[in-house]
C-alpha cells in the first residue's frame, strides 16, 4: 500500500505498537472480536466487527468489557 500524505510518519504510525498486543477471534454469525489479553484466562474487549447493527447494541459486546476465556 502506498500512502501519499503531508503528515509526518510518526503521527501516522502513532498507536501501532499497542495493536501488537491484540488478538482477533472469529465468532459465529460473522462476528469478530478484537481482544487484549490480560492474563491466562481473561481478556478485555477492544473492538467488535460485525455486519449486524444489532450486535453493537448488545451489552455482551461492549468495548472495555472483561471476558473470561476458557481454553
């Protein structure tokens, strides 16, 4: 990808190192969760990606929510 901009590169790449600590999980019905691992069995929900607008109103997918993950 080529990016033509007058903005300095450090502003464009700002925050990219935070994304390295994130995990993407695909759920049923086309839902994708972006999680930040907090420990062995917990993760913080960073972002929901879904094509269903109702998913964004569901409190289970609220950003910032701590999820218990079972392996």
